[in-house]
C-alpha cells in the first residue's frame, strides 16, 4: 500500500468535488451554449477520475510500504518551517513597517537560518543585500516598494 | 531574397546598443543560472518577468530568450566538473562528461559541449527562420476548432513525455486548467471561484505561480539537503577537442540538432526530453555502446546540441501560432501579453521588429555564449564556490520583489508563498509542476476556442473531425493517449509477471 498515493489521491478528490459543486452552481449551460461552469466542471470530473486512479494505484501497490514520514527523514525540514513562518510574517508586516526595515529583518533571519554564522557577518551581509536591492529595484528600475509608516 | 532582407532588418534591430546590452545581460544571467544548481531558467525567467515591464517588448524578449538558451550552455559546466547538473537539461551530460573530466579530459568535454551548443543553436535559428513564415501562413487558416486541437495535442504530448507518472502529469494538467478558470468568465462575465475576494477577480497571476512553483519550492527543497558541492580538482589544459573528438562528435551534433529542433517545434517538447532522447539515440546507433557512461564524447556532444536547438525550435509554435510549447515558452507568452503583443500568425506582419530582432539577437547571443563559456570557465568555477546560504535568501528576495511588483499588492506575494508550499509538496509526492504551468497558460485559450467551436457547430463535437487540419491533430492526440495507456498496461503486466516469477 502506498500511503503517499492514497493521501495525494484523496486531496485531489476533495479538490475535484469542490470544483464540480462550484461549477454546477455557476451553471454548465448546454453543449450549443456552454456556460461559465462548463470547463471547470469537466476539468473537475477528469481530475476526480484521475484522483480515483491514484487512490486505486496506491491501494494496489504490494511491494513495501511507502510512508509519508519517509519524505522528511534525513532532511532538515525544520529549516523549511522557519523559512515559511518568516515569509508569512514578512507579508503581514511589510505594508505597515515598509520595505527596508522588514526586508532587513527577513534577510537577517534567513541568513541565520541557512547557516548559523556570526551575528555581525549576518548583519553586514543583510545590509549589503538591502542596499543593492533598493538601489537596483527602487532607484534604477523605479519599482514601487512599500514605504510603511516610516516613509521608507 | 525576402528572408535575406528580413535578416538584415533583424540585425539592424539586434545590434542597437540597448538590445545588445539586454542580449548580453540575458546570456550572462542564463549562463550563471545554468552553472548554479538550484534554480533553473523557468524560475529565473519568472523572476525577471516583472523587471521587463519598463523596457521595450523587443528588448524584453531578447533578454528572456537569452536567459533561456544561455542556461543550456551553462548547465554543462557543473555537470562536467561537479557531476551535478546545473539545470535539468544537462542531467545526461553528467554521465559521460564527468567521466571525461575524471580521465583528465575536462577541457575537451567542456569544449565539445560549447561548440556543439553553438553549432546546434545557430542551425536551430536557421531552421526557425525558414519554418516560421510558412507555418504562420498555415496559421492564418486556423479557426477555433484548429486552435483547440493543437492546444489539446500540446497538453497530450506533455503528459506523454513527462518523466514521472502519466496520471500525475494529467492531474497537474487538469489542475492547471481549473486554476486558469479562477476569475471572471470571458464570455458570461460572471465571477468563478473568487471566494468573494476582489483580488481574484482578475484571476491568479502567472508570475507569482511560476515564482512559487519553480523558485521558492526549489529553494525549500535545496535548503533541506545536507550535501555540499565538491568541484573536481583537475587542470584544464585546452578547451579544443582533438581531430579524433570532432570525427566522433560530428554525427552526434548534427543528429542532436535535428532531433532537438523537431522536439522544440512540437507542442510539449522541451530541452530535457531532447537531451535524453539524443543520448538514447547516440547509444543505440553507436558501434561501441559499452563506452557510454564511461566517457564517450558523443554522450556529451549529442545531448548538449539537442537541448540548444530545442530552445530555437520552441519559438516556432510560440511566434507563429501563439501556442507555447513548454513552461518557459508559456512565460514568454505571458511576457508578450503583458507588453500588449498577441503572438500568433499576425506577429510576423504586425511586429517584424520583434520577430526578426529576436532571431538576429539569438545569432549574436550564441557568439557571446561561446566567448562566455570557454575562456571564462575558471570564473564560473569560482561562482560555484559562492555559499548557498548567501544565494538562497537573495533568490527569495528577488521572488518577493518580482511578485509584489506585478500589481503592487501583497496578495501576490502571499500567492507566491502558497504556490511555493504547493510546489514543495508536489516535488515530495512526485508531481511535476511543468504540466500545471503550461495548462494554466493554455487553459483560457483552450476554453475560449472550445466554447466558440461548440457555439459555431450548435453543440456538435463533430466540428473537430469535419475540418481536416483539426481532425488530423485530434487523431494524433488520441493515438498518443492510447499509446500511453497501452504502455502503462504493458508495464504493469510485466511487473506482475516478474513478481510471480520471483515467488
């Protein structure tokens, strides 16, 4: 039994069910005048059939058992969690605090998470990255980076 | 004569200082990301896409094209010196390229990869010049049924040619089409799957999806790994292959060029598949197949030529029919739309500066790449030593800025992160992202052409079989689908028989 296939198949089946329901609400129309829900509905049906095939495939596999946890064995998955947490926090703070301070904080955190170097190395590296990115994107390319309450 | 005039006109566009600069930037960045394992050309193109908003469409496509074909050159360096492919299309080069390096022949391996890429790239551009105009003429006869059939064929071929499970690739294709439906329905104007969120009324943007799936997810996967790069300590005496090397390689280069170009033209073909097929072909026809995997120079020359000519071929369906043949072309398609240019049969007529300018810049770019990739190899080796702990946060920052700058909205950054998580999980559960992105880009065209065809035929699907071009393409698609299913069934049967024999 392949638990990975079973889990992923179930995920796609749920997506398929949701899409088909939503499409029915929109209206699939008729063949000579397809409605807004026509393509999403049939795409959802195809997705559902394929999801069932994946579940069946997972159930039929006999040789060995592929566990979900094996995917994260022997790898540094903690770093991934920290990176994602910092990115979501960054999105929350960016519009309020502004690009320079928020991004400096993010860079310091990411550089430290990637490899625990000395604090001053991390701070200097982050400062250089911010300076170059600000000059390159905001000044040279005129990208509108958020200013926040501090005005920068 | 017409083509000659057009080429001269193209060169007059290509050698403008701005376009020369962007061509150089594109091939330089392309070589850089080709050399560095971790992020590939698709992720890089998606990151650079928002930066092209402020430059002319010609310069934008010249630069992005340079990134694409430039990465094919750069990828071979890491494959040969480190035994890790710089990007996916150079996986096969590791097999014989690294062996050659271990035998003290890194120079000829790097040389034949660069020269083979140059020859194939140049011949591929010649092919593009001569095939594009007639195909554009044919494209003028296309109506909604023909467009629907070609797009369907493209999606079918992608699943047929995917590395992993066909079912998984089909799932990603279906999901891509569903994602493309989010937003306002183009015919009825009603919101679809927007969850009462105003930011989703315009649909999900291509840039955050691409950056998330190919940029952020790649970083997350790489950050988990613990292995370090070890560069082979070898002295590179000369980059020039010997006369014997050229005799062995000339056939492989020409065959790789033709195979790569044809695969590039077909919707669904991509440089990764081209390089694998070329390697397989060379091994099959070689008089000494046992030498493959042990330093056979044909095993480097063929695949490296194929992946380069494929990049030229890939522009053919994009420019002439307006159909991107792979994920990178899907992003180019997005770039053209952002600049208000609709690729298709009228592109040659309405924007000859773009078409011929890009072609001429590809000639110029190939020359630049030959110079960048041989004498500057020692510099690229130093680049490989840049710690990944510095590189990854910079790439994440570029992804954030790129996503934000699409509409100056934090929602797109959140979208990018969500797709980064999805891309990371897709890789873990063995689902490829390329079919998703291609289906996402082709989805709106598929839907519009299908609905228009059904309206024209009063709901009859026979319209796709009554029109000859459409009928031929649909039949070929069905053959490919049937062949995939039969192959799947036979593999399963073989596995069951082997399992019973073992018992």
